[in-house]
C-alpha cells in the first residue's frame, strides 16, 4: 500500500523493537515460526519496526522497549530497513549510506548495525524477520508509490535490486525470514518471472548454511489474481499487507462490528492458502492511524489522515481488537487457522509524548498497546 497514505518514517527504532520482541519468547518459538508447516505451532505475534543505521546506535533506548514488548506478548520482530530509488521510472535501487543526501527516512543499516539489532533479539528467543522496504518519499513527490514502479531498464533494476538485497542479507545472520520484496504490484507479474527466479536463486545460495527462509509480502489489493505469479512458488512462505477496506462502518464502530466486516475478505485470504498449500501464510502488516476520517477511517485503513481530522486513539484500539478477533478465529476451508499470525504496523522505541493527540500509526504508549497485548495473550495456538 502506498506510503503516501501510510508513513514509513523512522519514528520507530527497529533495533530496539526487535530486541524487545525476543524477550517475550522462548527459543522454541523461533524454530516453530521458521518451519515449513502451513500453521506453525506457535503463531507469529509480531510488530513491525523501521530500522535505520542511526537506530542501531541507540542502545540506551532498547531496554525499556524490550520490557514493554515482553508485556505485549510479542514474539516476532519484523525489521523494516530502508532502501532507495530516485524515481518511479528509475532503474537503480540501492542502499542509502549514512550522510547521503538521498536518505529521507534514514540510512540503510550496515551489516554490523543490522547484527547489533538481530543478535540480542535472537539471544532472548525472539523470531526476527528482515524486510528491505523501499523509501517512497521520492515516489510520493511524483504522485506514485512502490506498487507503481516502471523502471526504464528492468534488467538493470533487478540487477541493482539483487545487489542491494545481498548487502542487507550479509548482516541478517540469525534472522528466520528474509523478505525478498514488498508491495511491488507492477513488477510482480509473471512478465518478470525471468527476473525474480534468478534473484531468488541468488539470495537463497547466499543464505546457504543459515536456517533462513524466503517470502514475499503482497499488497492487499493484489490478492485477487486469477492465479498468483508462478515464480512465487519457489518461496518458503507468503504474506499480505492486509489493509482491506472495511465498508459500512462509521468512525464509532465497535470491535465486534469490525470483526464482522472482515468476514467479507475471507475468500481473498483463502486464495493465498489455496495457491500455497503447505506453506505458512502471514499477515505481514495490519494497522490503522489513530485519527478519524470522513466518512470513516475503516474504509481505508492504510490512509495517512490529513490535517484537521480529530485524533482518536480509541478508534485505533477498536480496529486492532476487531481485526485480531477475526484473524485469531478465521478458519480456512480445511478447518485450520487461516493465517499463521500477524505483525502490527507499527511502533517506536520512544512512546509518543502526547498519545491523546497523536494521529500516527504508532502503537506503544497509546490504547492500542493494550489491545495488542490482549490480542497476543489470547493468541497462543
């Protein structure tokens, strides 16, 4: 989904976040979540964290966040690390070095910086994902987002992208999952299978010897393909950033009404299970900003509200409560749980100073924090 509507700013210190996550899980959790079973014995109870190189230096902020995440029953940290492209038609996608005039939302962590975040999390028993995420600031200026990339030289784009992934992979030892792509709607069709297949082979070969699995995160609006791209069959799992519109709800909807509204998307989620039998299916993002919209925030949960709309931390909590109730209980056609877990979008190492006034997607320090804690306390199997 477009970052124009969901900000990926570095208000979240990924390092601290993922470290916290590990505090609440046991070592066996990592093995269960990395398994190839369609429904891991221990569901993913995750939080997305945006990790920049600068974040990796803030060790003094980590302990408090770890304590908070432990109280929230988080067992998985999805480390979103920024990468960059200069235009929607650009062919050079790359890591952002520290001090570069390119970085808008932070520099890409070096391998050493990434390891500084992964090691403490894994040591505490947490499962870690590494997810390179394209910084959309240059694209937003063009009225576009990462799902609309049209590189003038696709071969050069995929060659540069492969190099960038390998650079990040070099610092990903200890992670259980590596996400090879996120929300590249315009580039994920089978037209580009000849580019994705060697990319997957190269990344997998580079990760040889590590118990790391590969997956791709689709945007919610691409789940309606007559069939999924064939190259995705080579992956170990699949995920969706699940910002499905929940129509017919007002800003004052109850959590029960939110859960009911989710039922209209059961067939879309089932499509993932049908096409990838025997593989884990995750909800890699779900969340909403703590702000009302006209006529309803629930109709476009990915949207970043504009100025003038009232803050509503209770709305964010209600969305998480209702979404969790649906995902925790939704059954696939074979009777198993529909999804292998969820990673909420998102949190920061520092709680917001005035949570009652905050209108972002940030979770920690707001009523949504308790909603996530209650969700994960009840989602044990």
